[in-house]
């Protein structure tokens, strides 16, 4: 039989096999090699085989991710550098990124318009509020193995609870003193929807580019969909879009055709990747 691991608790693995739920242990060799939530496996009275992985995330430990919902909200103030890091990570790992603007009930129209303008050429953007029943929305958006990512306290756990109608996850309070989130989610689990599974993951808030990817800094701009239509007009094929007077990307930024915020984040990531290559 085949199925997907939806939960791991010590040596016990929960497997969803076409809607049938099985709790089972792994055989010695398989257990030693490592098993993770999201793994597709073959099993009988124990887990016999792990199917080849599409991708694997170290932190949080999650395999075969198809779509990642990046959650931002008015509070805490969005960390768009983190958002761009996660988008970049998705493109490299073959994951579809989707941006969710949560807590729109406390956001003004300017906030949502600006975010849509920044990312309209990069990925799909949806508006949500955890105070509503989001089951039907996520039921349409979720395909394959999906997860939520973003800063703490943007409402990831609350969104999970609003989808399934139960307290699946612990909901943390926003620290009023420093306007930053307190980490609450500990374990990774996949919850079934019509076309796939949804996981609540918290580890993405600790994402560090240098720890999780080996990308040549010269390839960075090729992962920016909003840069692509302009790159071909750069005078030099090796242009890094930093300071060349003949750079079409810089010209597009100055003309408002590329988001200045996205470009500044690109420069920060470029420098980060360059510094990694020096070691």
C-alpha cells in the first residue's frame, strides 16, 4: 500500500492512504535513513520504502512541498526581505509560492494595494482574515502538500483553526511591547483537504539564505520574474544589476516599472550570496 506521512510522533508515523488513516512504525533501515512528514511511502505491517523526494526542507523538516502560502499582515510589520527570501527559496526548490495578506479587517486599502503592486508580476496574491471561515478558500487553493510560512504572529495558526474549525494549533499572542511575534507552533502535521494537505509550519521565520541553499550569486536575477522582461536589454550579459550605467534593470526601477523595494532586497541578497562565496 502507498500513502503520505501526515504526522510524526516519536517512532509512530501517521499515514494517509487515500483517506484511510494508519499509525505505523518504520523498519530499522528506513528509520535510520530518516522519515519526514510529507514523505510518500510504501507500507505493509511497517514502512517498507520511501519514494524519491521532490524536495526537502530542513527547518521545519517537511518533504515534497508543492505550494507554500507566505502570510503577511499589517501587524507585525511585514518583513519583505524574509518574504523575498522565501519566494527565492520556492523557485529554486520547485515550490509554487502564493502570498496571503491576512488580517485585512485591520488593514487599510493602501496597505493591500501597495503589496499587490509590488508582487503582481511575481506570484498570486489573496486576501484573508482569520476571523472568517476560510475552509472554501483553502479548499480551492490547496493542491498537493502545502504549508504556511511567515513571521510569527501573522496568523498562521489562526488560519489553520479557521479552516478546520477546531483548535488544531496553539495560537500565540502578539508581543505589544516589541510588536514582534512569539513562537508557538512546535510540530509539523499535514491536514487533509479536498485536493491535498495543509501544514502549519513555524520554522520559516528563522530562514537564513546561506544555511539552506547553494546558489551562485550570478544566477540570482534569473529567479526574479519581475526582472526577466528587462534583463535582455542590459548591455552586458554578465550584468549583476548593481551599478552599471547601461543596466536595464536599474533603468526600470528608476522608471517605476520594477518595485524599488524588491530591487533593494535583491541587492541585499546579492551581497549575502557573495559573502557566502568568499568562505
